[in-house]
C-alpha cells in the first residue's frame, strides 16, 4: 500500500512536470494595491481566473506543436486558424501576467522618463492621454483589454476583445505593449460594480510607470 501511494505520488509529480505553462507568482501581496484594487478581487483574479487560464491552456496544447513554444512565441503564433481554446487561454495567461506585473504598490502618479515625454508629445498632456485611454476602456463592449502599445515606433492606445493582445496577428494594430488594463467585469465588479470609469480612474494610482518606461525604451 505504501509503495502504491509512492508510485501514485511520483506519477502526479511527473504529470505536473510535463505541464508546459505555469503561473508566475504575483509580485506583491493580494492587498498591496488597496484601495484601488481590493484584496478579494486580486485573490479571485489571480487565484482563480488566471490559474484557470494556465490550467486550460495546458490542456489545450497537450500533444500539439504549441506545447513546445514559449508563452511569448505562442502569442505571436496566433492566427485566425488557431484553435479558440489556445488563443483564448494563451492570451489569458500572457495578458494577466503582463497586467499584474504592470501594477505595483506605492506607484502611480505621472509617467516620467522617455515614456512620459513621449506621452506628452503624442497626446499633448498626461490628462488628455488618460481621457483617451478611458474612452477606449468604456468603448470596449463586453470583455477585453486596453493597451498602450508601441506600433511602428509610435505610441498608440488600442483595445482588443476577449483575451486577444497586440502581439497576435489577429489584432487590428500589432505592436509591443507597454501597459494594459483588464476591462473584463471580473477585474472590477466586486468593488466598482458597473462603474468601469471609476475603476479606470483608480488604475492610475497603481500603474508601475518604471516598468512601462523600461518596456517603452526596449520597444521603440
Ligand atoms: Mn482578468
């Protein structure tokens, strides 16, 4: 009986070892972004939604060539012919890791560095940029994302449906994201209910501009 348990344990470990994609740890505590993003939303968003995308992606790629790709290359491989389970869950994994890493405690404020300069050069002011970003957030019908993207060397605000992102060939505008906002209801409903505009306003208190600036400098 003891040996059987040992064999079963090893089998389970072996199965997990084959899982291609894993969930990156959250870089802060669940309550670290309070009050902009509440603790329970972070617990459910990371612990259930994000985890489910990882688990379902691993099921979707099992035995397929996509199993061998990095998460980044998987995004770039998405075409209209890609099975929906791979496109949606693959995007779900990458988008959430990018979004969570794009926020930080004691962050927010005005963008500085080269990105701050480029935002003002592109939109005239940080306030005008936030206005356009909010317009994109409110304009996304149903579920999706808003992105600040570098496309052909220029900054653009864009929105994608579902779990699509600017790295995918199916995106209207393709480019390299520097920051993102999840506008799925699961991202804000517990605290903000239907008030997506208030959630978008609160986001500016937790944006990790240092990271966005690094990504901008690498992308342009
Ligand atoms: Mn989400």
